[in-house]
C-alpha cells in the first residue's frame, strides 16, 4: 500500500497534468489550496488560512457564451475522500453546483464535457 506522502505526490502530479490538459483545451483552471499552511515569517512560524477543509482541488471555468464551471476533486486510483470532502460534495450536489471526483485526465475531460453539455 502506498504511503500517504507517495499518494499525495501522485495526486499532485495528476492534478498538474489535468490542469495542463484543460488549459490547453481553453479552460481556465484555478488550483484551490485548503486548510492551514505553516509558513516562516521573521524566523517564527505563522499560519496562512486558505479555503475551508474539504474544498475541491480545482475550479474549472469552461469558456463559452455563458461560461460554466465544475469543481474537481483529484484522487489517485485508490485514495478516498476525507469526511470534509464528502460533506462538500454533498453540499454541492444539493445546491446545484457541478462537482466530480476524477482519477485520470480522461475522467477530468469527461466531467468538463458533461458540465458544458448540461449548460446547453
């Protein structure tokens, strides 16, 4: 079983590849950092508060007459969503936001195509 660090590195690599492919296909892709990040400031540790825990990894804005968007949570083939991510996905679905968990570039392309088709 891969370690957490290895899975995270795999997710980061997949996320970057997804961003590149979607950008090459005309989408605007925003990487969302969630949680709290420790940073060094003046020799002391300070904390940067980012998006709330569970916020999906990518916000994809799909070009068109009326731009659509879809939230993508990038996961490896075996990784699972956290409790916070599951709650975010549930909230999104109840409130009409487009959301997909993607485990490959092709799944990301399908999610974007479906979001665009749903807007037509």
